[in-house]
C-alpha cells in the first residue's frame, strides 16, 4: 500500500467514524470463507456495515477524529473488523447469535454514544442495551398507563351511576 493509498484509507475511515456514534471492533480471524460470508450477510440484514481494517490505519483515523475513543485504540491488536451500525445493540446481538455456532467473532471493544467498552466480557451488557425506539416505546407506555387507569376509573364510575339511576 502506497503512502497515498494509506492517506486515502485513513480519510475514508475518519469520515466513517465521524458519521456514526456506534462502532464495534471484533476479531473474526480463523473463520472460513463460508462462515465469514454468513457473518457479512447477517450484518447486512441487521443494517450493520462490516469491514476488515488495518489496525494502524484505524488508530490514525481515531486519532484524527473529533470523537474521544478513550482506550479503544488499545484493542487494536491482531485481526480487526469494524462494525458500524445505527442501532446500538445490533452488532452485539449479531455477534452473540453467531457465537452459538462458533467461538468467533470475539468482541474487542465498542464505542457507543461517547461510551467506550473494552473486551469480550461486555458482549452481554451491550446486547441488552435498548435501542432509541425501544426506549421511546417504554416511555410512551409509562405515560399512557396513568391515563388508562384514570379513564378506566371514570368509565367504572359512570357505569355504577347508570346502574343506580336504573334502579
């Protein structure tokens, strides 16, 4: 790779990092071509962009980025794939599902909305994160609950008064 190609690759990675708040790093080394293809397909279906990257180029892109990746560059050892998504828990769910059949991919780390997670031990908690839509749905349900109770009480009260006047 020439110096110019490296520079272009760093610019491309920096632009990708700037365009997202959800970045996962994983090790997929040792997966055969068919399994890797299945992983890519699962990522595509979940709206995740997966790409194998050179550690030094990604580290330089993280350094050039406006975002603070904290300790995440320390996870850049060995084979690294970057997974970029719009939904915070999507890559973790894909990795978790894939690990039912294999010991790979291994989560190296993640950057989610300015929070940094390091190590495969974080996979369960990342998979349990709620998406923005799920949180909004929960809030709407909580807001609707008291209104439903009030409406139910008013209806019951109206029915009871209706029965009293009928007698």
